[in-house]
C-alpha cells in the first residue's frame, strides 16, 4: 500500500511478476483497482494508504495482529502511525468495499 501498485502502476519485475504463485493469486485488474480505491480513500482522510491499511487490519475483531513488511524506516513509521488512527465503525462503513480473499492457488513451500 505504498502506492507503487495500481491500475496505471505495475511492477516490471519482482514476486508479483516472476513467481507464478503470486501471479495467479494477485495479478488481477480488480486487485489493482482496489489498491487505487483504497489509496484515494486514504488521501481524502489525509492519511497514508499504508497507515490506513494497518489501522483497518488492526480494527478487525478476527485479527490478532497486523504483520507489516517494512523495508526501511519510512515504511516502519508509516505502519506505526496506524496506532494514532481511530478506526471507528463510521470510518469502516465509509471505506470502499473490497473483494473477499482467495484461497492459495498453489501449495506453499
């Protein structure tokens, strides 16, 4: 949710392009459109998309913890900023509706 993926931003290389397990699971136009919608929603709230994504995840009653994949200090700070976002039921209700997760398409190593 850093903004590097979207309907007009596709990676040239990396796991989403090179690994068939990821291609089968995530390389759908709807996935990139979802990223765009979520990023726009976060902008309207004046919050970074990564921050809002972690806050949204942490607000779910069926989630015990958010797993973040920060690769640098800025990404870590964006994720930790989720602690300052109050994810109210009203805010959750206004957030765009997203697709249901798909089951893995290939055995995991």
